C-alpha cells in the first residue's frame, strides 16, 4: 500500500485529493473508476465528499496496476479482481440485497434462490484460455517493441 506522509494513521480515511496525489491518478479518473467498478465504493459524506477507506485505496492500486501496467481493459480488470477476491470485495458482496442482479442470477424475490454455480476461476478450460491470452499479449508486446 502507498505510504502517505501526512502523519495520519494507516487506517485513516483519505479524501479523493489525497488519494489522487499519493497514487498520481487524476481525481476524474478515480470518479470514473467508481462508475465502472462495482467493487470500488468509497464512503460519501454529505455534499458528496468522498472518503476512501484503506481497502478502497488498495483496490484503486490494484485497478491502476491491472489497467495501466498490465494492460487489462476495465472489464477484464474487474473480472480479475472478482476472481482474486480483492480486499473489500466480500464487504461489497455482503451489502447487496439477496436478489441483486450483480450476482448473475435471474432470481426474483419470493422464489427459492438457486444454488451457486462453480466459479469461473476453477474451470481448467478457463485457466487454459487465460494462459493462451497471456501468451498472445506477450507476443504482441514483443512485436510492438521490435
């Protein structure tokens, strides 16, 4: 996690300006990522002022690494974060209502909830596909450098 040199405790909440400055990410990008990543939900005070928890800051760092260093798309980065169980993901999932559409089911209130299907990350075919895609990405990077 990034080291803030402001004398606050590591567990202190940070404003969008503090996070922006420490991670060298513009505030408008952080606000856009909030719209694109359902896992990223900083606390909002009255007037819409954002306060980032330490887990939110870790998530922003992970998103930045995946998108800007590893070359993932925003949707791809979110899929990776969900499959890895990034800090804060469980909290976000527990905050959802039982019939929330984000869990991927067509469940409606009043019905018995269907059993959860196995995660995609456990599928050998998915792991093989991801390995092939990473190999293609590496070859593309070599071709670009040449």
